[in-house]
C-alpha cells in the first residue's frame, strides 16, 4: 500500500486527526484531557454508528452501556482489581453480557419502540446509580479512582488514543467481513435478508452486543480519564449525545463520529464559557445541518468537492476476472417420483376474507410447476405461507419430508427453499455485485465471519460473477442498485434467488416488467433450472407459462380449480371461465380491442386541428447526475391518446416523471396548457391539471377504497359515485382497505384517484403490469372511456396491448425518440417493432406444438 492510499484509509485519517487535535489544543493552552475526551467520544459514536448506519437500529439510550461501564471500572479499581487493563477488560465483558440480556428483550420490537426501550433502560440505570448510594456514591458519584499504570495525563492520553485507533481499525475490518456485509443487507431490507437464510434476530443481537462492548470500552476510558464515575452520563439529558455527534459528523460516514465529536466537544467547551444557555446557540447549528447537509460535516465537505457518497465501506468491488465461468446449476439429489413439497389443507383467512381454502398440492423435483390464477386469487399469499412470511390458518406444509409449517423463514431457506418477490426486493444501498455476493455468502458456512475481508473470498466472488453474467449484469456490477432500471432490478432479483443453491425455487412473477429479450433469457434460465431443481412459478404471461411448464395449477378465489399438464389446463372449462375469460383459441384483449377499433378511429379523426396540451422540447433529465433522457421531443394533443414504448431502461418512466416535476431537468423546456412548467414543483403541476398514475399504484394501504378516493378529491374533479360507475368492481369493495385489494383493483383505484382532481391529462405508467387478461379487459375499458375526460399518455412495454387504443406512438431508444408516428401504422409494422422493441411474435401453430409437446 503506497503512502497516498494509506493516507486515504479512514483509520490513518483518524490517527492523523487525533495527533493534530492533540497538538493544536496543547498549543492553544487547552487541557490535554479535552483531546482525550474527543478520542473517547469518537469511539463512543463509532459504537453507536455500528447500529445506526450499518444495522439500521437507532438506540436513544446507548448511554446505558457507556455510563454503566464507567461504574464497573470505578468499582473494580476501588474494591477488587488493582490494574486498569483488567478493569477495562472486565467492564467490556460485563457490558456485553448486559447487552445480550437487554437486547434479547428490546430487539423483539422495531423502529421507535426499540429506540424508546433503550432510552427506558438508560433511565432505569440512572435511577439506580443516583439512589444506590452505598455502591455508586449517589449524587456525588465515585471519585478518586486510582490509575496506577497511567499516572500522568500525557501517558493516559497516548494509551487512550492508541486503543481507540486499534478498536476503530477492528471495526473497519468487521464491517468489511461477511458479518459486517450481512449487517448492511439487514439494514436495507430485513425481509429479503431473512429470505436468503439469515437469522435476522440473531444478527441484530450480535451487532447489539458488539456495539455495547465498544461503547463499554469507551465508557471505561472515560472513567479513567476523569478518575471517577458519575450518574449524569446515564441521564436522559445526555442519552442522545453520542447519537447527536454521529449525526452532526455524518451518519453514513465511517469517520462521521470523529468530526461530530470534535465539533460537539469544542463548541460545547467554547460556548459554555460564554453563556450557561449555550444550547440556544448550538441548537440552530444542528438545525442548519439538518436542513442543508443531512449527511453532516463530512457530507458538506463532499458536496463542496462534488463527490457525495456514503463512506461506510470501501467503494470498490473485487476485480472482474478476465474469463467469467459460466453459471451452472448443480443438480439436486432427489427422487423424481417423490414430491419435494407437499401441501395439505392449506388455508388462510384475514377476518372474513378467504385468500386460500383447503389447498392440496405436490411439487416434484426436476419439473417446472407453474401456479397461475387471476389477480386476487391468492397466489402471493400462498407463497408467503410456504416461505414463512405468513402463518396459515389451517393445514400443513411438508418440505423434503419435514413439516415446516411453523418454522421461521430463515430455517426454511437453509433447508433448501428459496424465493423471489412479486414486488422488487433487493438491497438498494448496496452495489449490484454486493447484492449478489451477500446472497451467495448466505449459503456458506462462513456467512457471519468476523475478520476476513468478504471481498477476498475467491470462491464466493467467482460464483457472484457467474451469476451476474448469467442475468446480463456483469457490466453493471459496480453500480449502485438504485441506478438500475426496473428490468435490470428484476434480473438482479433473479440472481439473488439463484444464489442460494435451493432444492425448491419459488419464483413470484420473475418476468414482470422485462423487455421481450430479457423475458426470453430469464425464461430460458428458469427452464434450465427446472432440469436441476424443483421450480414453482407464479407468472401472468400465460403463453410463456403454457410453453415452458411441465405442470400447471390454477388458483381462483383461494381455491385450486385445476392441476395438470399445460394442455389439460388450457382446455379446462373452469380455467377458461375464471382465468382466460374467453373461449379456447380466442384472445380476449384482441377481440375486445377489435370491436373498439372503429370508435377509436372516429375519435381520432374528429380532431381536425389538434391543439398541443403537453409539450416536451429537447428535454434532458435523470437522477443523481445520470442522464436518462437525452433530448426528448414529445407532444400530447387535446383529446388524444399516445403510447410511449421502448425496452426497459430507455427512459419511459423518466419522461413521465420529468413532465410531472419529479425528475430533475438539466436542459429543455416543458409546457402544459399554455404554461411553462419547467422546473416547477410537482404539486403545482398537478393543480394545473396534469395527473400521474405511477407504476406500483402507491395507494394508502391502511385506508379504504372510498377514503383513498376522497382524500384526492378537489373541486372540479370527478365524484366518488362517478368513479364507482366507471369501475363497478370498486363499488363492491368500497369499504375494503387498499392493502387487501388485488393488483387489478389497486390499479383501478389509482386511476380513479387521479380523476378525483380536475385533470386535463393523465399519465399512466405501466397500467397493465402484473394484471391477468380478464382484469386487463376492465382496465382497457376504463382507459377508452377516460379519453372522454382527458388526454392520455400510456407507458407500456407490451406494444400489442396499447397500440390498438392509441392515436400516436413514440418509441424510445437510449433516452431518445427513435420512432414517432401513427399507432396503427406501428401496429402493422412488425419489422420496426422487432427492431426497436425486440418483440418476437410466436407463430400460433409452433406455440401450440410446443405446448402439446
């Protein structure tokens, strides 16, 4: 390691900073104890930050360990032990043991409750220390604690700084070890971490104990510095000091506690010498940082240098190998005639709502078993019961010969049951590489190693690169997860599921939101996996399901109505009625759109001289410095429906977000209804009459359908009764909470909510994603009716779904408009579609032969 790299290492920076602070304070006549205090409180803050920044836990009462440790060292030196080293070691051990007991209780709660429970523990300790006079000295504390080994202030200062640096170095190693990397995954997405096989409760408890040990050591040093122990370190008034220092310095920075300790202690020292009401001066400083630099002092410096980023760990990934070994799934050892999963009488009720009723199902090894059904049928609920997210109301789940009905999720995963999620579930603040590597690590015995650098585990790294290459993300390995497009994040989700080496893979709509090329690649991966594992697949792409599946089960209203070969299921009368919604051989969406064709054309022709309502001119926009749109020109006329098409990641959603003021524009101009709305806030744009129905619906889950609608109502908009007339299904669900609606029903509520305010244009982002054909019909009906109320922009990746109801179409490629013209012309131009969208239309005869085979 050369000198330049060494000076960039955070522990080296800490060392240099402590030396500079010590020399500067000594030169200014400030007592050396102040520099010692800074070192001690830096370590105190680092212990707290292990919980806050790395684990996602916010302890309001970490002072319970800090203050208790001061008493442990004081009592040890005054009554039992004559050596500071032994007293410090004893205090750390006892503090860790106390943390294990406290953590076992308080970690049963999350969020604010966890924070308040730690504060309560600190206050209890304060009351004991303040009133147990015989042991703690009460109000006067314990004084004149001996310090025989370090009799001089300078000697103790050197000892304190050296050990603080040593512990900081150990923490730096820890957060780069498998254990520390697992903590960061836990912080980002606890449920996903559990679904990979991590015992999240145990992981949090271990982090809690390690944090307490570090904090306890800092408290012991404070006792030796003061040569005394006092109850005020335990009081609620000082309980948040370390947390405040950490936030002030930068909570997502490894050295944030250092800068926060320096600022806090020096400002307190200087301001308190001026006035006893020094907080009246200090508090506005904290408020200013909260508003103008949420990442604290280090974040402010980074912004000035234009390099804002988290520095909790190194911002590198292992070197990419010259040749990435192809991913190969190892074949599980199983009897093909014996089911790997058996479900008997499985039921689930939410009050009066039945989402699963007496389901019996067997899943066999080396087969692709698809589990399909209309929206709201209970498919995801079924998966949640299989994986332990939900407990069944009745029934049994037997996996690989073992009853797992009551096992927690992580234990089922370790037995060989893995899943993906319908709603993207990845670790958003980790790199693409680290997302997959953490998943690979979960399947290894050293998943929680405390010392060795995780990025030096060559076997795990090689497997990670193979998985990334398999899903086409190797070139994006060093990027942050949030910079990926929706389709790329879906591919990343697939890679996480593959990393666990499971005997049974549960894949919940893995093709949702993917472009055709990606869908074909992922479908091929799934089909290949079924040759080596058991695969249970939920998917709405029926044509593809019937083509690649060995067996298909159909769920409707929580009840299994069909189970057999794809050909048998396709002919099943209940399936045709409940799921397909049409007679065999006829596609319902196409049939209904054909009937609308004349009406749509008449509306389009009626607009002789179209007037522009929304116009984007030369718009460039993106996120966090990344340019997504590169000079978009787009026009929406009054009374018109336009479609925006393109592969994933080309900027379709960003176009809508730019128009509504959500995405940041770097160039160009946007006008709406004669108003220049470039750079205007989203709420101002919305009140002008431009409404957006976002991908994912984003309803208020705890409110009913009626409450969601009324909350958005404004004068001049539609009434609730009008929306129930537009969506009759919602009228029957008006009192149901949004969290209990199916995907299709949520989409209807989202569209209706946009109309509750006066809207001249409505932007629909992937309105048909994840919907079964029967539900798509209802949404399509509503969209056609909507043009009587407003102009419409539809972002959709399925061209054949949206082109029949659109007047004009835009196709984006790499942030630019590659096609602009008549929707009907594009619908007829298969070559252009194939070139720009990557869509391949299967020949009906060939497809049927593949299904039959």
